[in-house]
C-alpha cells in the first residue's frame, strides 16, 4: 500500500493542518510505504517572493520533523526536486475537461475572496493529480476540504488509462479522518490561514495561549448549562484531551456552573502538553539547517526515482519519444 500527501508552504502550520492531515501522516509512516512532500510549486500560485517561499518551505519541513516524521520510515521531499511532475501535469491537462476544473470549490472560493485568478490557480487540481498519480499512490490522507481534489485525480486517472488504453496509472482513494474532518478556528469557521483564525503549532511563545483565550464563545452565563456540541472550545478539547477527560467536560458543560474561561485554560494546558516537547525538536532542527537539507535532498532523490519510472511508462503509452528512450 502506497500513501502520499502534500502540504503547501504558504504559512505556519496550525491545529487544523495537524488534526486534519499531519497527525495521520505521521501515524501511517510505520505501517506503509509513505511519500510526503512540501508542495512548493502549488504555493507559487499565491506567493511571488522567493524569500517567503523559502521561509515557508523550511517551516513545513521543521514542523514535520518536530512532530516526529522519521525520514527512515517515510520519503520526505520537496515537490520541486521532482520536476517530472510538471511534465505529467501537462500530459494530464490535455485530458482534463475545462468543466471539471470550473466546478472546483477551492478555486471558486479563492476567486470569491477577491483573489485575481491566474492559470496556475485554475490548473492547481491537475498538478495535484500529477503529484498523486506519478507515485501510483493508493491512499491520500487529507482534510475534508481536499476531497474534491482527490475525486478529480480519480477522474483524470480514469481518463488517462482509457484514452491510452493502458493501466499505467493507479486509482487513488482519499483517507479523511472522521473525527477531524473540519477543525474549527478561533472564530468558529473552518481553521484556515486565509481566515486569520488559526492556532499555530510553533508560533512565537505564548501566542497559542493568547489565541485560545480569545476564542469566540456564546454569551451563556456561567451558571447556565451549555451545549458542548456547538462550542468550538469543546471541539478542540475533544481532539486534545483523553476520552475520560472529554466525557468530564461534556458533563460539566451540560450541568452549568462552568465558565468558558476554565475550558479555554485547560485547552491551553493541553496544547502545551502536546506540542511543548515537539517545540524543543523544532528548535533543534532549526539550529541544523544542513541536516534538514540532507533529509530533503535524500527524500527528493528517492521520490524522483519512482517518478522517473512512471514517466517512462507514461511517455511510452502516449507515443512521446525522448533522446535515448
Ligand atoms: P489552509 O486552509 O490553512 O491554507 P491547507 O489548505 O494548506 O490549509 O491544508 C493543508 C492540509 O491540512 C490539507 O490536507 C487540509 O485538508 C488540512 N486542513 C487544513 N485546514 C484544516 C481544518 N480546519 N480542518 C481539517 N483539516 C484541515
Ligand atoms: N492541495 C493540497 C492542500 O492545499 C496540497 C497538495 C498538493 C496535496 N498536492 C497534493 C495533497 C497531493 C495531497 C496530495 O492542502
């Protein structure tokens, strides 16, 4: 079973990324053949400054390593170390109907938010399909917001095999954690960099605590019973606390006599208990950029070998000759 996923380097990673994607990536690394990459070509759709792209790329690498990604267990690399993926994207583009891309929610959302769209943003799902298909991945662990992109990859895979009458590309399936499909942000909407409502995993000291203490809650008075199901503080407690503790908070919410401040304080403590030890590893890797580079370069070489083999098969199916092959 081959697993693959990517994360864009478009800012610091947050709790939504962790529970929706990263945690699963790390959990799976011991059991399957895993490929995880930093989607820097994708980030170019919105970032046009070299230093920022480099900084965010480094940030994603440090975050994965701090959270326990083991480069001996998973192939961890930068998308741009496998330029073949852009070649596959072109080939797949020629089979992708315009209508499929025009229906993409993520594209439509970005345009609705006022982003002036470029062709890269429009073609984004085709590059994502190429990412997945070039490694013949079977499973793609992502958050709910990526489900449509995986469906598009399935469509495109089917079209390629059908058009060229082959079975070179493999159908990928999404893997979406039920308990963290959509993690809410501090304002109750989906946690996302673009809404400025995130709790960053490795932000400046005390930033996470401040963000947690400023989470939006309703105005039910302290003595009144509260509904845990509609509270975003509870939604995060549920992800970070043990099962028994979650049951206790559930009962305390429903009973009344508990203020949201108390729940937030505990949430901040749990955040620290979970990510405090990882912060030390983050800082350790940050002090050794050459080690991080070595890990990424090694991963890039391993990934490229697999991608190059798929491309030989793909070119053959399409009738594309290259020098020597
Ligand atoms: P953002 O929305 O902050 O730009 P990305 O689109 O870069 O985040 O997401 C990277 C990964 O994290 C994807 O697999 C995505 O599905 C997951 N993810 C992001 N935000 C959330 C969230 N709020 N809940 C669950 N998963 C999320
Ligand atoms: N689009 C994904 C996101 O925004 C990142 C990504 C790029 C990806 N290529 C991928 C995810 C391939 C899974 C598989 O989060």
